[in-house]
């Protein structure tokens, strides 16, 4: 079958804005479209014979998806997920989607696209008065899909083409989409991905024209915002089901943490990796040195060859405070994870190693004691506290207090594969941590270590504020380009891929 002969059903949620109607018009007029299904939670009238209104909940809901699938008679189904932004398919874009799906047998196809900010005119102009292209025009590349791309916020862009045959086959084999309000589309994607390829076309096939109505804020912390807990519970349920289907789910059975075979100079060490943080590192060090404990501890600052005065500052502090261990690595190729390895393998490191970033602070002088007490209360390889987001002036910023109460002892280590982080501050059993160490990278090193440790051992959680996490322009994840954010996301997906493979293998061996 040629792509030009294929018939397509397009689904777009209704939004009372001009962007929706302009997008709708383009797909209605496409010769490849059999019909357009408009999802609406209220009654609507349509005069166009190709446009069918379906009164249903959001596109993310299981009920809406099941109702759509009953009405689809075509071989392919195209979801338009952002009705508040205009979508302009490029020349031959829809045909390219269909041809890629048909020729490869992919279960789902998505592509890169262009982003354009809205202009004041009804139809956005891509040129200014001098004929130069507007600065708001930008490419939006996406990541390839991996086994570990199971997070619910994976960015597919606004267009996702599904093979209807693959969808029906996946649902027949793995079960119908459940009647969830927010996680239905997530469930569908995961089920299709088990036996079918999720194909990324590295081609900019369409343009998304953003309007004021469709602009989004910072989504970095959406998954921990307390307002989203109902949504997150649905997502966890779907992700857990997926891990069970692919043999990567771990039962809540944990190994005993072995007693350390080596001796330690102190009970705990606070580890602060740093490079060029002369503005904030003294505050972090003072926060660490001010801890009140019933045990001896020290503070290991690994200074990664700073050039801004940080080294001189730390040298002076180390002379003044004997508990401060100032380490300058002999190597010049270390990232954050490599600096952590310098600390945990040093002779100065304590029985437990607690994290403190060079621009953050403990909430009070009892944070370290609370974490060590938690280690003492049970059999834990790692203990993670809760934190509050603040700005550079220590003023609370949204979403504020983050406690990761989605974590449960029964399913936390499984749900950890779905989310992007596990919280702070983090403290480790040094003996266990030394066995695997950290990846020598500057992003995701703590996440990888936590997943690996949780594979066999219990992780403890403290649900009270122990930490102030500063969000400011100096953060490593502040104002990242799309390309840099993609690299970070792809790296964490690779971590998840390797962890899923390890857990599948562990389950097979059992």
C-alpha cells in the first residue's frame, strides 16, 4: 500500500481558541484524512462531513481512548495533543509519517518539529519588516525512544501517529486501557512499546506555533508538586503494570545490609563537591560544620580545581576548622560523580556519607543527626530526606516543600524508574557505596547510584524538611538549551534502560 492511499483518523481535543480551529482546518482539508474526531467535554456542533464530535473526557483518559478506538476504521490514528497551539504540517509531512509507519511496521511514529512564538497578527508572519526571519523561530529536536524511556513526561511532540493494528494487538495481548483519567494515553504507549518499535523521525516535519494561551511554565518539578499527587498515583499504577509485564518489577524483598569490614575514622562525613562556587560554598561549609551530633563527623569538600577564588577560601577555612577536609584531586578529568568517588574512597570518609551541594544548605543543625538516626533505626543502604525549593535569597518558591510521599516501601524502587529524581538530602552506607561508586558524570550520577542500591536493598525516607535547595541561574540545569536538556534526558533514559535490563536478568536468575 502506498502512503498516499492510506486513510487517517485524526484526533484533537477541543479548545475554544483560534489555534485549535486553524489546526483543525488543516487536517480536515488534508486528502489523507478520512475524518477528524474532536474530543469535547461539552456538546458541540460540526457542519463539516469529515469532522465528528465525540463527547468524552480528556485525551489522556482511558474512557476517551476506548471510545475513540471503537470509532476508528482507518489503519492509522494521529493524536494532536496540544490544541492550544497551532500545528502546521510541512509539505508531505503526513505522508512521511504514514510511509515510515507502513514501511517499518512501527507501532508509533513521532518527529522533530519547529517552534514559533505567536505574533500579533491572526496568521503569524515569519518575517519582520526587513524580510529577516523572526528570532522566535527555533528547531525542536526530540530524543530517540529507549527501553528505559518509561517516564510519563517523555516528549514526543504534539503529533503522535499510531498503527491501529499495533494498538489492537497490544491491547489484546496486554489488556485494555483502564478507565483512568490522566494515565490512559501513557498506558497505551507503554503497551504498544512492548512488542512494537516506537520510531523517531529525525526530521522537522511540522511547525508548532505557540500562543499566549498555550505557554507553559517550568515543568521540572511537576512530578513532585503536591497538587499533582492524584495524577502521579495513576501514573505509578500504569508504570508498575508495565514493569510487571516486561519482567522488571521487583518484589518488596530486601537484602540485609552487611556490617562493614573496614573501620572508619568518624561516624559520618558530609561530602561537598565544588567547582567555582565562591559566592555560596562558604555558606554550605558553615551549614555542614554547624551540625550538632552525638557522634564524630567531618566535612569533605572536593575542590575540582576551581579558578574563581574557591580554592583559596577553602584553604583558609580548612586551617581554621580541623573537621574540614579540603581535597583537591590529582586528576583533571573528574565530574561531580568522580569527585564523590574521591571523597568516599578517601581515608577520611565516615561510616555514612551525606550529600550537600555547594550552593545549598541544611535546614538546621540537626539534619545529619536525623539521617544517621534513621540508618540506626533499620536496615538501609541509603536514606533520603525532604527539601524546600528556595531562591538565592532563601525565599520559598513554588512548589515549595517537596517530600516525595509517592514513595512506598513496597513499590518505591519500582516507581523510581518512572520519575526523574529521588529527593534530597541523600546519605549512603559508605561500604555499600564503595562497591559500585558513582558514574564520573555531572548529571544523574546520584540517580544511577540510588537505582543500583535499591535493586537489592531498602531505601529509607524522612518526610520532614532537612534541606534548602536553591534555584538560581548558577544551577547546572538552569536555562538549558533544548539540545542540552535532551542530552540529560537521554542519559537518564539510558540509566533506566540498563537498570531495567539488570532487574530483568535478576528476576530470570531467581
